[in-house]
């Protein structure tokens, strides 16, 4: 079974600070046994919360970065 996890800004900040649980999830993704999804707005919020956390999140090799699109904005306004 593949693990899929979407990381919000709080989780990205914790991953930046080497939280053992989140680091473990990322390691699973790096081995191909899961997916880590990082929304672009979470990257921005993480950087604002803790300088360097967003930059770190944006550089994660085994994470899938998802851009914030017009469709997302429309969904958020509903």
C-alpha cells in the first residue's frame, strides 16, 4: 500500500526542524513507497512562519509540488 500525505505549512516547518515522524514519511516517499505532496501556498506560509522552511520544502527532491491555480482559488471561495 502506498502512503500519500499532503503537508501543510505547520508540517513543512516541523519537517524543516527534523521532526522524526515527518522525516520518516519523507524517507518512505524517497524509497518509492509513498508520495509527499506540497502545495505551493504551504511553502509560502512555512517560509513566513520560519525563515528557511519554505526554501527547504521547495527543494525536497522526493516531494511533488502542486501549484495554486485559479481553479483552487475558485474552490476556496465557494
